[in-house]
C-alpha cells in the first residue's frame, strides 16, 4: 500500500475518497478516536432519540459550487438555516448583530440608513485609525464600543482566555454585521444539515472497496510499518509529528457537559450564546432543533443539551482552535519547512494546516491538494 491518511475528519476523508475513486489506488485511513468524522461526528442519544453533534454544533454552509456538487454525491441536506441568540444582562438578543439587535439594545426603531448613521457615530467617538491593530479595535471599528462590550468583549475573554487587545484583528472578521432584519447566521448560497446525519455522511465518504479504515489507531502505531516511498497525508498536530522539537503550538480546547431533560424544548433554539463573564460556559447547544423534520423525535418530551466550556489546551486534549498570533504563525511556518524536507508527507486539515476552516473550506482545500499534489 502506497497511500496513508492520518485522521478520518472531513479533509482526510475527502482525500481518501479521491485517491480511491479517481486513482483506483488502495488507501489506509487511521483514526486515533473510536469513530470516523473527526469533530463533525454525530450519534443518536439512546434515551431521547436525538442525533447529537458530539463536538459542538456543525452546520454545513457554502457558496462554492464545486464543493456543493461534490458533497451532494454522499448526502442530501435539509433546508435548515442557522440562527443564534445571545443572552446579555438578563435579556436575549439576535446574533450576528443586525438591525433587530441594534434597535433592541438601544431601545430605538431605526431604519437601515438611520442605523448605519447611528453606528457610524458610535464608531467615530473612539477615534480609531484605519488599520485596527487587534480584535478589540476591529470590533469597535465595526459596531462601536457599547455593542462590543455587551456582546463581544467578555465572550472573547472566555473563549480565548486572553484580552481582546492581545488577539489578531482577523478573528472578528468572521462575524458579519447587518443593517437589516436578516437573522441568518450565515450568508452562503447553500446551507443545511445532512439529512441522515454526519455519521452517515462519513460512512458513505469512506465506503469504497479501496479504502481500509482503522479506528482506535494512532499514527505512532503504524509509523514504522509505512514504506519509505509511500505518501502520508497527515491531519494531526504538526508539532506532535516532529516530537515538539521546535516547541508547542498554542491551541484552544473545549469541554462539554451533557444533560438530558424531560421537556419537549429546553431553550427554543439550536444555539444560545452567553455573552457575560458571570457565566462560565460560552453557549448551550440543543440538538433536536437541527432536525425538526424528524417529527416524532422533535415532538417527544425529551431533549439533549450540551454546555460548551472553553479551556486551555494541554497535551492529550482535543485541539479545536489555533491561536494564529505572530508567535504561532512563525512556529507553524518553521514546522512546514521541516515537513517540506520529506516530499512524501502532506500536512492538511484544520490541525495540519493550523487554520480555522469551515467544513466547505476544508473540502475545497482537500480537492485542490488532491488535484495538484497527489493525482499528478
């Protein structure tokens, strides 16, 4: 066997599927966890029948036609559109910040143009330059200080355990600001949840006679058995691959607390954020809201929620979010130079690329890497 994929998440699964189906080559996929799907993994709660996203909510969304065409070979999607609410000072507001949020927060009834002018005045009060230096300045330059302090500042402190002034401005660019009553969290052309769930999606992705999957298997377990001329597509921690020889990359991890409640509906929405510092968790997920079309389960008097707590990553923890500051960017580049010395190793996926990718961007990159670095 000449092709090895380390990690059965979205990037690794797409790479394996392409090698198997397009090149008619055999490929071994090893996954250290007991399941495929990486952080997108889902499973059915036995008591309630609710399908739960086991590593936090995952909503598929994309405006990339080639990605949408590709993934629809393996699943169909529901018409679910993601909305998020947030609690601040005992009240519930809509996210991302939109015209409803602005009017509700300030107790006004502004039109879109009036709201734009009003927020522009709030921004002007701060006298910031044209190039925000950090997350705090980026946020204030888009929504003003009051909205920033209500919805962004303390949530960010909990999420990253750093002051917003210590974080890159680019992080804030992921959150849109709207001057309309559009409450959709994403603006992409296509969005939804796999109709049969993420577990079935990954099962179909890897269901090819040329693909062998070994779960509960770490890279270290097979490393010495891989032929020297074989291609290894590695989706794990780049620093771990090289024994942390240049130092540790910084990650953020998460801890989840699961609860089953004997009610039909616990919070009325899929995700409720908690913006204030006096609540230790950042959000609560309620998974039955992702599949209202599953009428029997949706109407039942049982629901599953999950409280999400950010935590400092330590070896042995799951790594969720890279901290793309100056120090870590330089360190990652140093590790990529080490990897480049071995042309038979390709780093990929969220961990391997040290990037916070949405699922569609991970698929896009996997398809590109296959065409440019593997197929040729």
